[in-house]
C-alpha cells in the first residue's frame, strides 16, 4: 500500500512464516500495483540517488538485513566416526553394500564413502538410489593423505550449511534422474532437497535430522551474494517505462 508520495514509498508486509513469502523469495519476483507510472519513475530515481549518495554496500546492507553466511567451521571439527580399515595402496576403495532389510528405494552413503542400498523395489528404484549415492561418494576424500581431516571438513560443511547441503543433494538427485530417466527429469533435482526436508528456504535446520544446522538456503545465499559477488562492485541503474 502507498504510505508516502514525496519521496514515494510503498509498504509490503508478508509474514515470514507464510508460504507466500517463501515463494516470493525463491522466485525473486513480486508484482506491485502502483498508483501511477510517475510514482514508479520517482521511486527508481530515488533508489538511484540513494546508491549514488550512500554507496552500493550501504544499500545492500539494508536489502540483505538478516542474511547469514554459512558457518561451516564454527564449533570445531565434527567427528565422522571411526574410519573403515585401511586397504592396500594410496587410496581407499569404497564398498557398495546390498541390504535386503532396507525399505525399497532407500540407501545412504556414510561419511567415509561406503554405500548401503536396498535390494528391494524395482530395478529403476535401485539404479536411482545407487547413482544418487555415488555422487555423494564422489565428494568423499579417498587418498589416505590427511583423509581424516578432509572428511571431517566435508562433514562440517554438510551439517552446518544449508546451501552446501542443498547443492550437494540437488546435484546428486539431478545426476541420478538424468542418468536413469533422461533429461526430461532434470528439474526434479532442483526441488528435491527442499521437498524432502534436507533444507528449508528461510528456516534453519532440517526436518530429516535434528543435528543438521544452517540458516536456510536463501538466507545464506543472500549473504554470499553480498560478501562474495556484489560487494565492491559499482552498478548503473536505469528505469525505462513500458507497457505492463
């Protein structure tokens, strides 16, 4: 709703607990009904002046208020558990374990890279799970040099960062879907981590595991944009009137 005309200001209130807010933040788009086109011109002009006077960092500090960077190292190194017995050679060779007691379509890769999958379900189910877990396995350090240290670092990133967890799960499911079902299922992986409770867009933690932390995918993403991509970069803002 309009709250002031000079300078022009419009108030939009969307409660943080609503699904509407998650959709707006996820899409990056929100349509507003403005009193007239002149008001839109004035608003764009005032934004450009604010950036020119205050600087891009000050404006971004307001826009991204509440953004939190991933804190993968906070709290010390996590314990991934005892490593499996060391084999011959310079690198560990992970195993794939078939579990007839596990539910159909289930499986997991442990922190050290060993995969356990169910023998139940269809061939497609088993292929999807195996390929998904092999992507996780790919990210596990296998060379014995500093292996415990590198495995623990990955555990910290996965457990403590929503955005890291999102991208690893998204990549694993996308590769699995494309590899088994073809490119028509490529976009299934994009919503997989949120749909299945690995991460939330705006909330901390996970609905799958209480020990998994993180501030939310969009919250951490906004902080990375500000601190890693946008900060220190100058922008020219233009506004061109057009038909709605």
